[in-house]
C-alpha cells in the first residue's frame, strides 16, 4: 500500500481572505478577536468562523484509495468533485474510501469547516492540525490500511516483534502471498527479518502475525527513548512494485500489580505529569513536530515524565513523545454523551481510528475512555456505556490499561433520595455534597464504572486516594489535580502504592479557557512562550530535584509570586518574600545583611516565608539541609533596559521535517540581568525565512501589527519558518532605546 502526502498547495478561503498554504494550518491563529461575541470569553474571544480548504488530487490510474484527514479543528463536511462523502469532526483520523468518487485525470478535494465559541470552553482552532494523506492499494493482495500493529514479546530469553496485520484478497480466486517483516534499529540497520507464507481466500481477508526475532534489543524508556522501525510487505500480488507498510515502535513491557501499581520494563513506575492542551499560543492548533518537542522538553525539565492529552493527538505530538521520552495518558474523547444521547456511532468510529493511530507508539501508557465523565455516576446508563467502550478499546489493543475519570459531582435529588436522604438536607449544592458524603454516595454510585476498567480515575480527589483504593482493592490515578494542592496530591500519590500517577491541571498556559478578560489560561507551570514560572520551579522541588533554592516576592498589587526584586512604588514598605527550596532551613540576606532564618522542609511544604522592607539591592538565600549548605541563589534589582538577549533551543532547522525556529527574547539591563518590568515594544525582521509568530505571555495580549510585539515580564517569543531555498535564516530584534540583537539558524534541505 502506497501513501501520498497531500499537505502542500492548499487554497484557503475564510471570509474575505483567500490565500495558499501548507498543512498543518489554523485559520483563526491570527484572526481578529471579537470581545463581544457570545461565549467568546471561554475560548479566547474567537467568533464563529468558517473556512474552506481546497486542492487538486493527484492522478491515480488504478487501485483502491483511502483518504485520511487527521487533526480536524472544528466541524464540517468533506467533498470529492463537489460530492459530499462524509463529515469530519474530532482530532482522531477520519478515513474515507473514495475509489468510486474519482473520475478521469482531474479530481478535487474540498474540506469545509466551521467553529463557534459555543462548541467548547477551550480554544478549538479552525483547520487541520495534523495532515491529509491518500493510501493507495494497487495490488490485488495487500495489507489493509491502518491494520499493522507491532507487539513485542519475550520468550525463553529472546525478544520478538509480532507484526500483526489484516491481509485482503480482492480477486475471485484464492491467492498465496508471502508476508515479509523487517525490523530496523534506530540507526537504520536491520535487526531482524522473517517471512511467512499464507493463503488468502477469494474476496476475503485474514488476520496474520509475522514473528520477527530481534537481535541486541534495546528497551524504550523515559531516560532512553529508543525507537525501532517495522516494515511489512505483501509479496506475491500482481504489482511489480512492492511498497512496505512502515511503523515506528519501541520495546516496552507494561504490567499492573494490584498491590504495587504500574510496572514499565519490570520497574515500578509512578506517572507524574500534567494536562497539555492541543492548542498553543504560538501556533494555535497547528501541530508541528519541532514545537511539540519544545513543549515536551520544557515539561520534562520541570520533572514530569508524562502528559495527559484529551482527544487523539497528532502524529507530530506522538512522535515527539516517543523521541523526547515522555509517557502519554490519552483520553480518547472529551465526553460520552450529548444531550443524554450516547455518541455510539461517532464515538465508536473515532475510538477505532484513534486507538489504531496510538497503539504503535511506545510512549502511550494509558487509555482513558473520556475526560471527566458524569456517566461514572450511572447517569444516562453510563455504567453500561463505559463497560462496552472499555471492552471495545481492549479488542483493539490489549497491551495497555484503560481508565475512566470523574470528579465528585453534586448528587441529584433522585440519587440522594435513593440513599435515604431527606429533602431539607440538600437545599443547596454544598449541602447536597455533604449529605452524599455521609451516605458514601461517591463510592456507591461510581462502583459500576470503576469495576469496568483497570484503573479508577479521580479528578481533584487526592484525599480519597487512600480510602477509595483500600475500600475497593483497586488501582487509581489522579487524572486531574489542582496546582494549588500540588504538595498534598503529590505527597498522597507517593505514599500510596495503589495510585499509579498524578496529573496536574495543567502544564503549559494555553489559549482560551482563561479568566474573564483574558485570552489564555494562565494556571500552568510554564507560560505560553514556554518559560518556566515560579510554580514550575516549585514543582521541580516537589518532584524530587535537590540542591535548589529559588526566591520569589509576592507582588504587592496582585499578590502573585514573581521572581523579581523591583517594587519602586513600595520603597520602605513591607514586602513578602518566599524561598522555594529542597533544604530544611533558609537564611535570607539583603545586601549582606541578615533578614532572618526560617524553616522550610516538608513541614512547611518546602517554602520558607519572610517579610522585609523593600529597598533596591541583592537578595541572597542560603539553604541548609541537616546543617550543611545545599543551595545558594540571588535575586538582584534590575536596572534600566539596555540590551536584547536572544536564545534558541536548536539552531539547525530541517526543511524536510518542517522545523520551525523559536527565538526566546529577553530585555536585559547593562549587566545582563533580565528586566522583568520591561514593556518595551519590539520589532522583528527575518532574512532567509518567514516570521510566523511573534507573541508574549500576556494573558490580555493586544497587538495591532504582526511583526511588532511588546515585551511582557521582560520576554517575548519569535517563531520563524525557514526558506527551503536558503542555507541560513537570520532573525533581528530591535526595540526603542535598546541595542539590537541577531541570531541565525542553519537550514538543512
């Protein structure tokens, strides 16, 4: 089966705008925001929008053709030669058999999409986050689209790759075919090969597995993400050209212990992660491999080993998880029912395509049926629905555990009355919840849902980790926990062997779902330009980083922690200072004068608190562990903005991989100290590429010009797409009253 990439030369029409672009693409990324649109405050003030994506299809002489659209942002219809062939919705791959729709040598594909703020409380984007491909089966005997599944097994001390697939025969006679499986290591060298002869009956298909013994096997892990490639080809059909199906995979063993939790590669493993939105302030919903790597590396630097994704991620995100070494907990859907009606047809179809796209990725460690499911209380016959979907997921992939998650809901009057509560007890929501707790309603009502899955999913319920897992003798995962209770939830997870992980809500600031008046949610450990926030440093300490100290002050106006000793309006007034540290005692100095010593350690949640009069100078914190100095840090009053400092994670950009260059911009004083109060307007120019994004982390960002952006917190971010015809891209950043700065990227074609 051959594949044809259709990600280039698309014609886009959105309102009065008409232009050409490549995929992935989000139409609403730089669209004007309407601050009066209905529901707009939920998803970043993006009004209802429509877009049409059109391009010509390549000429196909013969064979069965499957069209696959992945990462759809919004909802809409798909047309071939102006004939509607289906609807597209959800991020899971959408597959359409279009052989009968193709006529002659000229065929056109059109995808018409729309989105509305009322559709979601998060930024949806509008466009295609993944890509579009054709899969062409021009051989009478071939491998069915998306059927290849590589499992690994160890037997008698030997490691095998079991390459499973569905092989079909479209002729009226039985056919003999040779299936050849080849395994290649990360360097592209052959690590195993095996052939198997099978006979496929006329007009039929069979399930076949080719077992390939692997030489010198290397396991995939968070610390060593080793990737193999499996190639499977059907030899013996009518076609002279044999195109193998290629899948990336890794060797990972997964097991659950009722007493000890999750084991990966025979090592007891706790999942410490965070929810990550598919949307990104820099690129919107367009999923780019280099951007996904950048985001995952930032999360890994915090100390996380896993991410929680809701909805099927793109191949770019999955490949990034595989390559960076980040485990993925994927909720296959955002909800199970709509207006009390089960989403049986749509959800089952999306689930099948999602699981097939996920199951070969070694980073995927846990499937969730859906995110934050009220059906766990058996509403809308939820228990039966959950049980059926769990069994369906396992029929597609039995190598990973399945969970379903819910929070503590306000009990309905019927639920409370059935438990024996009187009406006067639950006159309001708080009273209803308390009455339900007295009757143990959460345990009773969710039992059927949690009995159907391998792991119970608790949302914001860390106090129940011990009691619920003990009562029910089952495993649990903190699918969502509040950052404000990070110390308690992480501590409860570490203490309880039956809790396999804890996922903070959330890891990176993302567009939409913010407070009223804000276009992004700002509760992450990392801001929207991927800079670590104070709470990210705090998470590093909670997740085990040692020999660290970090000074923050509470902004006198907002009471938010900031890594800044610049409060000129409060000269001589009291300012609260906190030191996050892995030590147990902290001594704090201002210009060498001792302010005081305070206890930190676990008893004070690793925070030492001080109060001092504000005067410009240098704060210095010295942390001690058991009487021995373990960390020392300073925080200086920044001077007047003078210079611009530019940094980037990778200066080599691959055109073939569609890499983007990300330039972190910092406004500094003459001594090179970041000036966190700097709001100077910055301008960007690019030679050898295009500027595709220029943003800061301001949750209320307002911009009038694309190539101009103010600094926020002294920082900004420029995103560059390299020109394929150049060998170098140069980015220059200027600002009023600032010395300009340049940074260059090497372009590899």
